[in-house]
C-alpha cells in the first residue's frame, strides 16, 4: 500500500501579499514610534534626575551629591 497524499501548494494571491506588506509597514511604523517615545522618556527622566541632584548639591553643598551624579 502506497501513501501518495500531497498537500495542495500554498498560493498567496495578490490581495494577501498586499495585506501582508501593509501590515509590515504598520508594524515598522509602530516600532519606530515606540522607540522614539521611549527615547524621549528616558532622556526626560535623566534630565529631571540630574536637576534634582544638582539642586540637592546646591542646597547642602555635600560633595556626595556631586560625585553621585557622575557615578550614576
């Protein structure tokens, strides 16, 4: 007994290829925006942290705040 089943070939029509290409561009745009927003947030966080530590240094004149700013 011989088993001769062959699955049908996978054929993507033009609509499916266009949909996949559009989905790829949407995904790339979303990834770009996500990374851009994360970059803005981390720079803002670092700036606020630096201002806080410089303010603490100016109030107390403790060298630990000044050194800690460069160590972080």
